[in-house]
C-alpha cells in the first residue's frame, strides 16, 4: 500500500482533536485547570491538568502510531525531511 502524506496542519489537527476527546472522556471535568492572571483574576485561558496533559500526550502518540502503521498516513513534513 502506498503511503499517504497529509498537510501538517490537517494531520496535527486530526490527531489533536481525537486525543483531546479521549482525554476529556477519561478525565471529565478534571481535564482542565484555570490559571490566574496578573491581577489574581481567573484567566480565560484553560490548560490541561498535569495528569490530563500526560494522558493527551500518550493518546496523541498512540493515534499517530496507529495512523502510520495501520493506514500508512503520515505528516508531509516526514516526506519533506526524507528528501
């Protein structure tokens, strides 16, 4: 089977969306933490908790490996770096 190379932004977005959904399913409301701004007010920026970030990273790696090994789908930067 011939390899398929996707645009970097589409490739990363697809994997990130799936990894994010998996993370939220695993951690629910404990997925995110809210930072305080310099005035001590709750910031509008949300970030993953440390555990959720670790889970997201593992999920991302797992999904990317499955795409590569099972479907032969790769990031086009892989193709560019080969040349």
